[in-house]
């Protein structure tokens, strides 16, 4: 999901709303943290400089990931693999100014107490310069990270911490005050409507359906979807099912009677599979089923294997390059080559989140490179706050961190990338095919709509 330039909750949001948040209240797990290099490996010689002929000390960074959360082992790990692949490739080329990057990983188990343990370990014991490409369920340690002035770069925004605290830098930038007090502007966030505008103007869609569970987080996100759709003039059908015993047959019947063309949801993979099966049984099809950025992956091949109708209607929107577009973009090709080299067994799990982890690692590396011989937290943080639009070498739309004291008013210019799943039966190789000439020119003037998280 993107919060920069007022883009908060969008149909392609990276926040996997229900699959993550419905389990949050059930988590009470301890942290299981990654291996640590002894502190002596970071200690300088008495003069403060390496001994003559000695290797330069490594630059320690940390990655916190909810690897072993009960949501599922691969739900959060994409950014972790992408960032690690980047640092492996970087170190193979000599690192940053001749210094290797030492990566400390920590699994917070998807629990707040585990997250706090991870950030204390990485900051207090491992003395990391920055956190990079984090993807966690419950960022309970965000306040401590901010209080210590540790830059957190390229995080995936599951919760609202990146909308609240200074020194936390989400992958798509932000212009919110982020004073540490309230989220957004005095507790209010904003969404823009470019996703809905795209499908209205490019595909001519006017009738949408939003499906959610009877659960607070799912219902809240669904309300934001409905708000954005109605602002763009859609006729919207809202359908709610029971989380434990969902009646998707009734939803499919409602969709058929309403003539729904655009399908969005606030459900997990299980719910989407059930809905697609009900749609197939009822003979219901839609022009576009828009999924979120977390599902921009190879995994949809198996998730929708039994419902080819849903798979062929699958679309996704993002603010980054399509991880399939290796021929057009050198940075994407470098990402795919490194993933193939260092994690060849993950080819069937490749995802946009892995590309975002790579982009976050690139952002840190450029920040560290600006520091010269003294790579410090404050220097890296200053780079992140320089206000210059950043693209991670043409991987993401231009992003920056320039706080605005007042919330957005009037139309906002918002750009996005769009991809559609192409079945092999359609004549191609099968996979995600980009639908726009360039994400940086696929832009719309759209309203900014307030909501309370």
C-alpha cells in the first residue's frame, strides 16, 4: 500500500488486511531471532581506524521479518529474500566503499513482544546502522526504533507506524508530519482514487462489487474501497459474509443479478478461493478482479489453479516495476539474476514484495554510499530526509519524505503501474503482463479522501 503523496488505502494496497489483522489479537508468541556476529567484529582499533592492512569493518544492518507467524511461513518473507539477494550481490562486488554489509536477521514471530525483542537485539546488541526492508505483522517496536534515531528504510506498511514516527521510511515515501504523536494528520489518513479511475477510463467499468468478512478490520478496509469507488462514480454492491461460515453462493448470486464488472475484496486467500469457486458454479464472470500488491506473485498459479476464470480476470496495481519486465528495465533484470543465483529454489514463489525488498536495500546502499568513510545512523537518516525524489534506480515511482503540515486538498496527481495475469492458453507464456507503457506517465488527477484508521 502506498501512503506517499496522500496515497493511503488503495485497491492494490500492500496491506494484506484481513489475512494479517484478524490473527493479530491471537498472537502471544516469543521472538526467535537470527544469528548474530560477535560485537568484537565491529569494534575499531584504539585509534578508531583499522590497523594497517586490515580489512575494513563491515556495515551492520538489520532485517526484521515475521517469518514464523501463524499467518503462514511465506506471507512476509518476500522483502527479506529480495533484500538479502541484493546485499549478497553487493558484497560480491566489493560492498559499500570497500566495506561488506553484514546482515542481521530477526524473526519476530508475528507478535508485538517478539518485535520489541528483535529491535532491541538489533539496536542495543548488534548496533545496526539501519533497519532495512522490514515486513512484520505487529510493529510494536516502532516507537523505540524512532526514539533511537535508527533509520528504518524501505519497510512494507502493514500497520500505521510508518504514518506516525520519524526515522521510519516506507518503501513508497510519505508527506505526512510523522511527529510520533498521532497517525497522519491528527489521526486522519487519505486515500486517492487512481486505481478506480484507471479501470473506469481504460476498461469502461462502472459497476463494482466489494466483498468482506463480518470482522472489524475487514469491514473497515471494505468501507474505504466503497468510499473510493463511489467517489469515482461507480455503482457499488457491498457484500458481507461470515468469517467462519461464509455463504459465497449468495454473494455470487448477488453479483450475477447486479451485473458486477469489477471485483475487489477485503478477504484472505481462503476467502478468495471460496468466492471464485462459487462464481464458477453460478456462471459468474467479471472483467477485472483486482488483487493487492502482496498477491502480485507466482503463487497465484496455485491459488487459483481450480478456478481459471478468476485467474484470467486477475489484475494488480502497484507503484513499482513489474518483476517480470526484465527486458525493459536493467534493475529488474539484475534483481531476477541475483534471485536466480542466490535463491534458485524460490523461482515458483517470486513476487513483487521481493522486488520491493531489493529496492529497499538499494535505497539504504545509496544512502550509505553518500556518507563516505563514516557510515552512521545520522548520515543515512539525513540522506532519507533530503527531499529529493528517489526511484531505486528506476524500480519505484519517484518517492520522498517531505512532511506537509496540512492535509491534502484539491486534486492530486497520482501515477501507477498495472499488470494483468495472462494464462498460457491465451497464447503467451503465462504470467503477469504489464498493461501500461510506463508507470511514470500513467497518471490521473484524482481526489484525496479522508478516513480514520
